[in-house]
C-alpha cells in the first residue's frame, strides 16, 4: 500500500468538479456523487481531534516504537475527517476538539509519512 501523497503545503486530496466536495485519499472519481472529474487539491494542515486511541501492539511488519497514537482528525475547512497516525502516543494527553496540525514523521525504515499532533 502506497503512502498518500504529501506536498510541502499539506496532504493531497481530491475535489469533485461536479459537486465541489473534497475527499481523501485522492481518487479518480467522487465518492460523494460518482462524478469522474476530480481535481487534485492541497488539504488544510490544521484540524481538530475527533477520536483517538493508542496502538499498543505493533502490526505485522512494523518495526517502529509502540505505543503510538492513532485517530480521526476533522478538517473543517475541507469538510472531511481523516484517519491518521497521531504524534502523541498517550491518550490521556488528548481531548475531543483539541487543535492539531500536520507534521512529517520519519519511520524506522527511512520513509517519511505524515501524522497530526497537538498544536
């Protein structure tokens, strides 16, 4: 599975030219209306925490540290909620509606991915 694209300005999603709704990850068709004309857009780099947990056991093939945070971040400017890794692994330090921002995170194998962390 490929890591979703991130630009210097943020995550790259799609916006339907027919209905105007955004989606992530980008796709060649709109998940909302089925339209097949979608433009690439850079999504907001700030949002609010909507749900969260800590991953305590490493998934198969993962060599990084555990626990790590995992959750759902709402991007109000884009009308989306994205499932994402979180930079904060301790769920007691997170709260509903907490402001978060996009960050780059280096994985143990040298790849760079993205995560949201408290501002």
